[in-house]
């Protein structure tokens, strides 16, 4: 089989099976594991998959910048944002990550809600400002323009002053085995620190993030209190997460 044919087969299998095992595929095609690993490495360099130990997983489309991500799964994100906002109770202290889904949470909070929201996203803070009864705390640091969030030691140190009821974590990939991941190491550090300060961590995951992985691991899925997914999520995907012990809620 030609290299181009193998690579196309790999991408097709990823789309249908959700993962590639180098050893299994090599045996099936009668080639060496080194050959399959080279194919995976080259496809990863092209941004078409994410290599993991023993094989590969689909890469996430959510690693694009904020402007591009705003055009991906917009209806899903509205539903997820509405579901997330409904989880927030009066009097709670909530940490809200950056990103397009977090913006939908901010926009869908009840107009008369009285709560405290901590965020490291200037964009999210501006959206929250429309809710006149919210106490808004912005964690400062170096602005990471790709995601429009503040990152760095200053954010992590400031987060240590709070104990949150909920943390709505943004991710670019969530997978039952590969865990929660994102496309930047400093973002991963901040997300991990915020999660450690919350009683419950919730991920609102649009379809392009499910069963996908990115380069920087945040935490295992066992960190999650709840994973909220779109209504059209495949049954096999729901089963995979629930089998891994994740509490999955379908956004209405």
C-alpha cells in the first residue's frame, strides 16, 4: 500500500473508530509499526490527528483562535451555555473560563442573579457586566490573545484566594482515556489551578471536542463532576464516557 493510501486509511479509521492503534494497524496491513508511527507523526505535523501512546486520536478543531471557534457549532454552544447558566445558584461563587462556550454561559445567566463570578477572560468579564447584580472578579496576568484569556503565575496565585462552588472549564479535547486537554501549556496550567479551587468542575463540550485530544493535558476525566454535551451526541460516545465513570448530562 502506498504512503498516501495508508494515510487516507488512517484518517478514515479515525473518523469511524475514534482511535488508531499502531500495533493493530501494522499487523492488519502487513507493515512495520515504525512505518505506521512515521505516518502518524507526519499527519500530526499537518494537524490532522493527535498522537498518543500506542497510536493516535482525532485532533480537535477547537484549537483555532477565538474568532474562528465562534463559527464552530454555534447552536450547540448556545444550548450548552444555557444549560451551564442554569446550574448557577444565587449566592454561589463561580469560576468561569474563557472561550466561546463560556461567553454563552455569561449571556444566559438570569438577569436578576446575585452571585460572584471569577474569570481570567476580559471578554467574558465584559459579557458578565451586563448582569447588574453580579459581583465580577477578574484575575489579571499576561493576555494570551489566541484565546483572549489571562495566563501566567499571577493568575494562578490570585486564584488561590478563592474557593468556588463551580468551575466551568473550557477544553479543546475531552476523551474517556486521554482526559481533558488544550492547545497551550500555560492555559493548561491555569485551568488545572482553577479546577483545584472549585468544589465541582464542569465541562460544556461541543461536538468537535468530544473524543478528541490536544497536546497539553489538563487532568483526567475523573476530575469532572459533570460533562454537558449536545443533544445529538452519538449513543456510542455517551456510552464511552459513562463507562469511564463520567456523569454526562445532555443539554436540552
